[in-house]
C-alpha cells in the first residue's frame, strides 16, 4: 500500500484542512518545512515518504474560480504523478486538465454535473487517467444528486453506477474525518468495496493517526492512502512506502 501526500491549496498557499470546514482553513504549519508555498510543501512531502504521486485539491477551483494551471505545471518538475481535484464539472473541465498533462484527473461526486458527463469523460480520456472520488461528510453524500437516478441514492448506488460506467480508480473520502486525527471513517466501506469490486484500485484517507491505521487499511485491501496532517505533525516518521503487514 502506498502513501499519497495531499496538498490543499487555497489563495495560493497550502492550508490545513479540518473536517471540510473550508472557510476555516489556515496556512499549514509543518514539521517538514517552514513554508506554506505549494512547491516547497510538495517537495518536502515527496521526499519524506518517497512518493510517486501527489494529490492536490485546488479549493478555489472547486468553489468555481479558475484553476491554478501555472502551479500544476510547476509540480511537473518534481517528477511525480499529479492527481488534481480542480472541481471538474464537465468534460471541458476534464479536458483542460488533460491538455496540461495532468496524469490523474479527479472527477468528484461533490462537483460532477451528472453520471452522463462522467461517462463522456471516461470515453474521452480512458479509465486509467480518470479517478472518481466518492465524497461524503459524516457518511452523507455530497454534491448535486438529482442527476443520479438510483432510488434510493446512497453510497452503494453511486458506486455501482460508476463501476458500470467503467471507473476502475476510486477514492473514498469522508470530509468530516479530514485533519481531526480520529481514524478513517471509510474503513468499512473499503472492506466491502474490495469484496464486491476487487479489481477496483481503491484509495482512501482522512483521519490517519499512525502506522496502526495504515496497517488496518492495508489489511482491508486498500491500495493507497491520502495523508497530510499526520505527516506534517510528525506522527508518521519516514514511512517510505513501508510494508504495513510487517
């Protein structure tokens, strides 16, 4: 299981995400770097865990402002695969990221216009480049759910729909657990997902506290973990893609 460091970007700075309360996010304070500049923070995180990927949530773009394409280009020089959540709503939004060479384009339930738009994005860019994010807050689905015609609309109806559409890379994330260090809220859904859809590449995160949390997720079949706070706070010291089964 690999560790994927996370950057939350707001107004040009890396901020500390806490429970999805984005209005309260403040510049990061880290044991890894004294800077809150995105390139400095990204470099420190990548070196700390020897990451091959980095996840960036462009909170301004998610809120409808222009995406930070210049920064995305700067990140290319760090030599890792860039996973970018820039609030993709339409195929045009996804193509704009693809045209900047983004390797992992996050299509998040919180932002997506509809499942039909997701189908078009998949047909255009393919299942390797597109990563669906199942966005929850305290277990409740986020986003405009009117276009998702399942009855009832619950996490499993969404998951089965995106699986039928061809999604093979998936993030499950409960924003209420982000940055609060109380454990991963999506553990049980991850276990069930791997049992029902074993071919799905499964990423989760939010609430990671220590190596024990990593071990439990690894045993549940999770392929990768999004981590920020535990790294900045020094709670995970040089995990270096460790084998969490040891």
